[in-house]
């Protein structure tokens, strides 16, 4: 009521409901102005602490050499926007190759992980099936121990996966946690629905593909994001199992360029002669690493709680 | 499809299922049970497709989670990686040395330094990190405008999806020797400072990075718990004269208690694992004195120094102590009347 009275000119029906507060229950006291301001301030500060560093990185990556020199380093206020750093990085060479490798490993790995995980989660979701409790126990037990870095390293070496992209995918392909979240969701699907499909002659693969998966879009989106981010962000296995520098994915190249401040192969000359700012190149690499994640994750966000609620909280 | 006519659901079959399948409850399970268990052969014929579906994932888990356990025998060996490319051949041909590796570890001051650093980081994160998601969740939960809430959540969740490489690079741009902070200090006539290479403040730096990356994501579990609190409870409390703080204390916090307990149990059980990738990336910049933790100790001795037996022994010590911690933490949770990770 108060919200409408505050703005007599605005027709109530035309107000955007999503921005305005829902009606306050009668028993709830009005927030004090100080309380509301304090809450807003904390929230804004928390968001700024996350967004401000990203702003600097993006703006610097888009700045010319002159602007960067003038600012004495990182740029906070954009002056002249130029994409020269991106053009240089994406015109072939080390960073282009690393980005392509990262995209391919992420796509192939995510597809593989999702296939294996969804099949396993469905296979374990029909209660009463033969052996499913033993299989489940075998998965759950892995959450209590880890075999250790050295034995895993020796295993990957023995399997002959060293210097192969399989070493970036297979050892981390299955996440028990993700399987359990998927399984929790699949178990919530009504048994009558599945039984009636079975009576109509559908096999388990068909039931999974045509009934269970379409009903589980939310959790499938969340788990796909989890796997994809895992592959995109991974660098340790590449540093451990790949020896050839030309095979390295984007994250490992970022370690060299940004952390160790090396010039990207092939661009060193352009930076030395002053055409290109080394700092802008570094920031551009960082933007390339964060952009896919920053663009995709908000779309999946609305499913997080639905997906997490069923499986994660209750383990 | 003959096997498809045999019903799978038995009410007593799956106690781990949190959401009982409705039809399983509806059909009287007692009668079917009186007929006795079906033979394994019939059940296998009926469920073979389901078993087939689970196999690829189970095979991967078996290969990469269980098989390497056997590799821990190198902890009792003077393992020579140069015997063969094949680890099994090397293990078979390496001499056993009994507990020598463990004796060396317990006499190694670098190991105890790693233990100390690990525990310092664990406690620091427990005190400085753990409460923040709870407070943030209470704050977000009190925001009633849906759009404001969604935007705030989107921003707060974002860094969780960044890689550690990126997070550390971002911190370098803020607090490194050439970072924005030093830049501002120098512009105003002060000396710049480089937090990224300072061993004295390293533990706080690690904690700050963890908070920046994951504190926002941490609220998700608490928000889920908060959304399941019935509004009737708040109304009843308000009718009885409880103001907003009393309602938070007597309604909201009890609702969060099981989740907080569960997360504490998980954290304590995982106490010896403190951000391996995050610390490894900064080990060179800060030096091992301040940054070596148990996981990086294993990495340094095994992968870098090729002293596999020694590193595996250190990893085994960590693994066994961790397993003990997980089980103990669960025990404590059960004693406190909470559910813990697994049921009693």
C-alpha cells in the first residue's frame, strides 16, 4: 500500500513488479532508514569489491599504450578504446593456440563428463535395482579419502597418458558430488511417469532421453556449468602431465604472461618497439579467461538453488 | 521386453533415498516381501541396462580413485622413477626400505614447517572466512526486492567460477608491486608496497583471496536453508511481541544450525587441505618458508625433486590423518545431535 501512496502519479498496474518490494506483511515493522541505508551500503560495497578489480582489468586491456603510460600503469577511467591488444593476441601465435586448446578441451571434456555422469546417475536412481547400493557406496566412499598426488601421478604415467590431452580429461572426468546431485534430482521424478513409459514399451535409454532428461533441464544446466568451469579453469594437470609448451591451455599461458611477466611468444618485438603495451596484452589475456565464465554463469544462476537444493544440501 | 514387467521398487530397498518414490509407498511392500527375494539372475536380467549405464563412471572412479591407493606402496620404497616409463615395472624393481621414509619425514624441519603453515591457514580461514557467508546470506535474505536480490547474487557468485590463476592475477593488479594500490600510494608520495611477495602477511593474503572468490558462493546453501523456513513462524513470533532481532535469534538462526554444523564438520574433516592450487601458484613469489603446506610439500619433493618415496610417505601421512579427522568430525556431529555427512 505504502509503495503506491508514495507515487500517486504512477499507475499501479504499470509498475515493474520485479524492482518493487512485494507487500509487507502487516505484522512486520517498517525498516528504519538507518537500517535500510546500512544494508544497501554493505551490499554495494561487497559488489564493488568484486566488480572494481574486473573493471580495471577490462579498461586497461582496451587502452592504448599512450593512455597506459599516462596513467602510470593500470587505467581506471577509459579514455580511448582500442582493440589492438586483442587483435594481436588473436592473430595466431601462442595465445590464439592456447585459447583454441582450452575451448576444445572444455567442450570435449564436458560432453564426456556429462554423458558418463548422467548415465551413472540414472542407473543409480531407480531404487531396488540390482547392486545399486554397492555402487553407491563405492562412490560415496571416495569422498572420505584421496589416494594422493604421487600415486595418481604414477598411474597417469603408467597408463601412457603423459603428453596427451586425455591426461587433462580422464583423471578429472567424474565428480562424485555432481553424480549425487544429478541422482538426487532424478529420484524426485515421479515413478508413475517412468512406469507408464515402460508399459508403453520404452527401454531405460529411451526413458532417460525422452522423459527424465527433459524434466531435469535445471539440474543438467547447473552440472554442465560446473564441469565446463572445471575444465576451463584447470591448469595443474597440464603443468604436471604436459611437457610440450605448445600444447599448454590458456590458464597455463596466463601463468607465464601475467604472473611471471613474460612477453607472449611472437609479440615481444611489438612490445619492445612500443607499438603495444605489455600491460594491455596481459589484461587482454585475463579478459579472455574470464569472459566465457562471466557471460555464461548468470544464465544458469536461476537454476542454482533448484539444482543445489535437491542434492547438495542433503548430501 | 519381458524383464520390464518385473517391478523394481521395493520400499525397504533404498534407505539412502532422501525422497521416497511415491508408488513404492503406495503399493503394499509387505506382501511382495513375503514372497522372498527374487533370484539374482532374474534381477540381473531386469536391471542389466541400468548396470550397464553405471559402468563407465564406476570404471573411471575405480581407475582414478581406487587403483592409485595401491601406488602408496612407494612410500615404503626407495622408488626409482628412471627404471621404466611404466610405474608398475619401477615399483616391482625398486627396493623396499621399510619405514625409512617416514623416519626421515618426522625428522625433517621442512615437514613440520608445512604442518604449522597448514594449521595456521586452516584456523585463520575458519575464523575469518567461515562467518562471512552466513552474514551475507542473512543480508541477502532480508532484501525483499526480487530484482535487487538477483543482481546482487549474480555479482557475488561470479568469482567462484574464476580460476585460481585469474584470481591471483587480479590480486596482483590490485596489491602487487605494480598494482593499483601501490600506484596510488606512489602518486601521493608514499612508497609502494608489494603484498603479493610478503611472507609475513601471506596467510592473510590467502584468506583474503579465498573470501573474494568463494564467500559469495558460500551463501547459496544458507539461502536454501532460509527459504525453507515457514513464514508462519515469523508471524507467530511477531504476534508474541518478538522484534526483528529476536526473530532472527529465535527463528532464523535455529533454522541455519544444521547447515552450519554440517559445513563445519566438512571443513574440519578437510582441515589439512588448504587451497593447494592457490598456494602452489604463489609459492615461488613468497618462498616456501611461509607458503609451504602439506600438499605443496608433497608436490615439491615428488614432482620437482623426483623423491617419490619420500613424497608419497608425506602424502600418506596426510591422507591417514585426514581420514581420521573426517570420521572424528562426523562422530562429534552425531554426538551433538546433528546429522553430519553420513547417517549413523
